[in-house]
C-alpha cells in the first residue's frame, strides 16, 4: 500500500517535473558557461614538407589559438605548451592544397579542465612547387662614407657565394644574395666584419650559411696624375749595337700618393729592356712602367714598341748608339709593372 502511494506521488504531474529538471540543468549549464573566460595566444606555425616540394605561396608564420576555460586554468597555460603544425609531407604534386592546422598540447595544457582550444583559421591553403637549389654570388651593401681622404681599395667576402633553395620558379629568378648594410662611416684603416645575409624572399632558404666575413682594404686617397710626352729609355743595349731610329715618347695615367711626388722623376717612368738582344734586327718589345711605391698605374701607352738594331758604327745620322744614359736609381721606384718580352723578327 505504501509502495503504491510512493509511485503515485513520484509520477504524479510528471510532465511538470521533467520540465522543471530540464530548466534546472539549463540554468546550471548557463551558470557554468558564464564562469568561463576566453584567452587568445599567437604561436608559431610549423610546416612539414618532403624533400621534393617547397611552398610557392606565402602562408602565415603565426597562428591565433583560442583558449576557453576558467580564468585560473587558461592563464596557467604558457604559449610554448601549445604548438601548431601543418603536415604537407604527403603531397608530392605541384598545386594549391588546403590542409587543417593541428594543435598539440603539453604541460599544463594537457591537464587543464575544463578547456576548449581551437585555431583560427582552422585550415590553410598553400601552394606547392618542385624544390630547386643553386649557388649565387654574395654582394655587399654599404652605408656611409670613409673618413675624408681615404678610399676603399679592395674587399673580400668569405664565402663569396651561397646556396639558395626553394620553389623552382623563385630560385631561377634569384641572381644574388645581399649582405646586411656594412657601415663605412669614419673608417680609415683595414677592417673585418661578420655580416648577416639578407633574403629578399621569405620562401627562400640559405643552406648552411647565414653570415659571411667581410674584409676591406682601406688606404689614403691617391691623386690621379697624367704624365705626357715621357721619354722611353732603352736599358741594357749591347755596346756592339745601336738603335737606328729615334724612340717615340709615351703617356702614363696613374694614381699616386702626394708624398711620393717629391722624389719622383717622371722621365724614368717608361723603359724597354734590350739586355737579351745580341744581334742586329727588328724586334717588338713590351714597354715597362716603373711606378713609385704606393702608386697604381691606370693605363699607359705605348705598351709595345718596334725597334730596329744594327751593328754599332755601320751608319750615321740620328741613330742611338750603345752609349745610353742610365736611369735614376731603382731604389726610388717599385718593380716594373710590365716586364719587357722581346720578340725578334730580324736576322
């Protein structure tokens, strides 16, 4: 009897009781939802590819990740405890593909509860192209000017070329890789710097090298001087021979330090070496330049000279005999910049 009464009381007006229970559950759920907070973090996106393919279109390097949960829970999660990746290793054909972003949880993110986590966007479209690699030269990029009165004479880059790799079309269009700016301001002596390489395209990668060593040679600026109508001195003419014709004059253009001008005899600039000639004949000889120490010859003329020799005393007139005025002491000059190389076409 009592049992029947219990069931009657329990199931009496059951629709109203079920509705009340549902409302209570909804209120509880709503209350719990209002207690949850949202946090946004930005984390790096890792793209996995096979060796044959390379990205041919830009893609986001960072990804937004939404964390939803209780305040203490979501703010206890560090950014490095969530990672985002895009797995394209299985794609081996060129084209544009859409792939989902995968999230991986570590540390506090694994044990956090309640926690809702999802990336925005949830998937990314990316173009793929065949991978290509080639070597290209490294070119320096300069900023500023050397100290007044100084100049950059030579420089060296180690390595002088690097290997770039990436999508075939982009690699084919790449002709060089530039360095970060090299500061010249105030420099007045040789210097060396470790310089970072710059990529104009983020889709390219530099294999093995991110920096190069730049070495520069700096010296005082040299004045440019033009010397004209300079005598060409014959050296080492045998006493048994004489030159049949008067030698022409020559011209020299050179960069020369100001301090070298004081002891400099411009008439001793050009010469020809006759010391190896022992017989009469017609010869073509290279003209040599004896420039002062520190000077740089830009150009000179003539660079070759044709002369005729005959036995001494066999003729008269405007010929030059074996008695030739000697050149000034060679200690005032550097080594000849072009050595005589006689070529005989006489007898």
